[in-house]
């Protein structure tokens, strides 16, 4: 089960920097996680300063 970035995202990119598999990319107004590439490690959630990443 992949993680999801909510609308609370402030597009800072901290999550993308913490993703070990490069599954996070800039999207339209917020970052997005590619569910097919996500290994569900949770590193991105720990790196988000506004807690905008949740497990689906």
C-alpha cells in the first residue's frame, strides 16, 4: 500500500529528497507519489514538515 500526499502539501520538495526510490515528483500544485514505484518505507512522511503524507 503506497503513501499519499494530501492537499496540505506546500510543494517544498522535502519528501522527494527523502524518497530512496525516486517515487515522488512535482505535480500540479503539490507533489505526487507514484504508487507503482513506492516501496511503502515511510521515509517521505518523516521528511514532510507539514505532515501532508499519509498511508493509504
